[in-house]
């Protein structure tokens, strides 16, 4: 099935639930950036998290950026997820591979690093973006995002994200976000009930590998709590909005001397989009155009 995101509520609107499948988007990220297994898991978890976080924003054009800077060999990562279901991202060192952790799983925590910071930026498409920073809890990403939600957004939340990748590629990837909204936050039993059900649920990837759909998982968790699944399905895909114009805009910032140097030495300039790996070639005419613009601006 194609990647998608669905929303639901339960307990008279006291619980908000969102689920997302990102298998194909993460496979595309893996191929575009030639990611190792552990880098695929790290970026994939962050991509699912970004889509889950942006899903409660209202305004068209809203987006969430997740930036992680840990002390591990992955060298950080950045994800840009949008309300329209598009997502893109990259890691600092895509080839890093590590032995499995004690549970036999991809050691995302060691790759990201257990010390460092998580930055989340919410951009509503107007005004100043809202950003906040928290320290990493484990570098496993799911726990770090849940910690961010609890401390920065003061919403009791449970977040599960997972990626399963083997020689065939990314087999399953996705995530689940459950939040207890302020109207229900006074009911301590609700939080306890959810917590114990989630702990019995097992890992998100194993549920998907058993063939469960997001609807099945919602039913298992919230079926007896007045579950309502919204009929709208948001399609999800890896997408980057880079273009030659944007690349030229970035090159322009290098200044006249550097651009002239590129014309003489290289006969143009190659620039690669970090988010999607696409390579652009700015030829001599493009570079001359930029130099003229700079000179006109400084005149
Ligand atoms: Zn791009």
C-alpha cells in the first residue's frame, strides 16, 4: 500500500491519534542518499516523527523541521515535513554502520549519540516560526520526540516510530502518535490505560510486519474507547522542492570573487541539494548573471 497518514480521536475527543506509514518515502531517502542501515533507521524515524508532528497544524503550507545534533558518528540529521504529506531529509554521515545493540536492533542511539540536542521548528507559513530545543534523552529519536512533546508542548504523548530494513531494502516504516488533550488530562486513568496498552502492543514495525494496517492498530488500542477514524487519508511521499534557481541563490551568497574564480578554474559550478542529493550544474552564463546581479546591488 502507498504511504499514508490517518487521524483519529477517542474518549470524547480527549485522545488524539495519528498514524503514518512511510515505507516508500524512507526507501527513497535510502536510495537517494545511499544510506547505511542504521542511517536509514535514524532518518526514517525522524521522517515519520516530522509527519506526525505536522499533522495537527491547520494552515496550508505549515511545516515542521526536526534537527538533531548528537555526539554520535551520524553527524546529525535534518528533516523537513509538511502538512501536505511531503517529507525530505538528510544525515551528516550517510555511510556510518554500527553493530546491532543488545536487543539485536539497529543501534540508532549510538549512531545519533546519547548527548546533544533536538531542535523542533514549527512554521505556520506566516509570522515567525516557533522553535524549541531540548536535550536528547537517548538518541533513539522516538523517546527524544516524546520528551520534547512533554516538556515543550506540555501534552502527555506516546510516540512510536520504527523502521525495518534488510537486504531487500526498507520493508516497513512508520509511526504512531497518541496525545491526551487538555480536556482529558484531568483523568489520570486514561493516561494509565493508554500507557499499559501501548507497552503491551509490541514494536510498531513488528505490528506492520504482521500485516496490520493503521486502522487495525487503532482498533486494537482504542476500539473500546469510542474510537472515531477520520475518513480523510493523507498520502505521503518523499519530495524535495529544490530547483536550479534556489541553487543559484545559494551560490550568489559566495560573492563576486569566488564566482569569478569558479568561472576561471572550473568553467561553472556543481552544486548538490543536501535534502535530495540532486546535482545541479551552474554554467558560465549563470555565474556571470549572478556576478552582474551582485554588482548592480552593490552599486
Ligand atoms: Zn532537493
